[in-house]
C-alpha cells in the first residue's frame, strides 16, 4: 500500500486501519485451518464442529479477499 494512502474502514463504530483488520483476519484463518486439521485427525471427529469451523473459515476468506482487493471470491470464476 502506498504510504500516503492508507485504507480505513469502520469496525464497531471506530475508524480503523484496514491493514490491522487484515492481520487479524489472517490470524483467524490460520487458527481455523489448524483447528480443522487437528479435529479431522481425532479418532472420532465431531463433524458438526468441523462444519461450523469450515463455514467460519469460508467467511474469513471472503473478508480477506474483500480487504485485499474488494473482490468477493464467489464472484470470481
């Protein structure tokens, strides 16, 4: 990003640097991927929790794509 131009977004009513939100979303994605991988390796994986985490992961990836370039991954073909 250009140093003169820092994108800002509103998060919980506060003007925030988009880059700090981007970092948090990337951390969430890494956490969810790790948890999903661990849960799938369990003797008896909890499919409901795995499905919930996978839905959360999909959502975080959509937010990440929007923060990076404004595109919704579902719109890309």
